[in-house]
C-alpha cells in the first residue's frame, strides 16, 4: 500500500485547542531535524496562568521604535529600558514610562 502525505499547510485549521491536543514540533531544524509532538498543555505549561494569548496581540521584545507612526499592527507590544510601547491602532504607537518601584 502506498503511503500518502499531507502538507501542514493543507490541514484543516483549528481555532480552539484543548490541553490534550497535539502540536507538531520540528526539533533541531538546522541540524538533524526530527518531527515530534507535544500537547498544548505541555507547550503552555510554563506560561503564567494570568497570561491571555489573543490573535490581535504580538510581542516584540527590546525594540525601540523610531517614532509613533512606524509600520506596526494593532496590538503589537514593544519595550526598551525606558518605555513600554503599545500599538493602539495600525501604525499608531503610544508609550508608557517604565519606573522602578
């Protein structure tokens, strides 16, 4: 019997995953790549319980924008050592000063 393969891009999309659902992982992609699986629960196991992931939020770490109207999607969050920047609309950033407490 011939083996059939399906491209990952051709799989049916899933919008809500349960903790026991599996994710496909390519382990060591630049070396000896191996396909492996991990449950959603194990993948997110080290994430704080009060963290909310939303398709409209993207985190960009340690990036200082050139100005408040850079090309950026609504929901993107950036920071540097002095400010937290939040895209409140496409191409519109606002910032909050970071202070010690």
